[in-house]
C-alpha cells in the first residue's frame, strides 16, 4: 500500500478531530493507523513528521514537546506531539 501525504494529513486531522480539542496525538499514531506492520509504520515516520511540519506551517496543527510549541522549520529531535492549531478545520 502506498501512503500519500494527503493520506497522512487526513489521518492526522481525523485523529485530532476525534479527540477533545485540548488533546494531542503522537505522530506514530498516524503512522500506525496507516500501516499495520511495525517495519512499515516506522519507515513512514520521517514522512509523517515532514507532513506534520507542513501542517504546522499552515496553522492546522501545533508541534509540541512538553509545554513548548516548536518551530516547524527548526530541526526537531526527540518525541513530539501534535495538537490542533489555530487553522484546524472545524467540521460543520
């Protein structure tokens, strides 16, 4: 199965939309929802992080480490979380 950047974005938005507005998700939640085997979802993680950075630039998500919101254009290392951003699409 080939996973597109659109698949990743839609999955992240769906996961965040299904949780409380103040909740967060791990990028691996996205990868695991798209690819079931461990080798596959781990291989997808760099692309998931790239898509998350683009979504953060668009204001759809915030990338956080602890209580700190990270710059999506900075080199981000370590565990991160994704939260709804100011431009998170609200479904009607």
